[in-house]
C-alpha cells in the first residue's frame, strides 16, 4: 500500500513539473522578442521580471521590469559608446545570474537600434568590454 502511495505522489509531481513546461502560446509573428519584453516593461514596471536567489551582487533575489530595463539600457549605452556597430560580433560570458539577463537584453537593445549584430560564443572573435568590477 505504501508503494502505491509513493507512485501516486511521484505521478502527481511529474504532472506538476510537466505543467511548468506547458508554455505553448500564440506568438505574434510581426513583433520581435524585444518589443514584447518592452511592452511588458511598460505594462508592469514594478512586477518581478527576474528571480535569481543565488546572485548576491545586487543585494536582492528579484529585479523588477523597471530595474531590469534601467540596467539593460546602461549596457546598451555602454556598448554603443564603445563603438558597437552594425554587423559587429558581440559576445557575452557570464554565469547564470542577473548579469546574464541584463547583458542579453542590453545586447538585444543595441541590435534593435543599429539594425544588426551577431551574438557569438567564441571570445577570440568578439570585441570584449567588461562592465563588472571584482571586489
């Protein structure tokens, strides 16, 4: 009888986890991902945008859409100020963290503004800028 209960619990957990992965949604084909994110920022600036309980740098486990947008804009301005132009390769190398999400969104903003650029994973092919300071 105990084994049957464990099987039931396991099945319930599996169903619950599967529910997290049910993310099929209609996706507008005339709108970019950046435009969808920026619409969310305008609609819900104070709602949580990114949860990261292991990133101690920011002193919080949650960034709101407004905070995410502000920091991503700083990255985008930094990249443009350092000469990122159309067709250039932009690399990012960070751990899973707020910095990763902020950096990717900042790069997306630059790409959207200048028209084109390429994400690249090979450091030798990319110009490199550091926006973080080690303490």
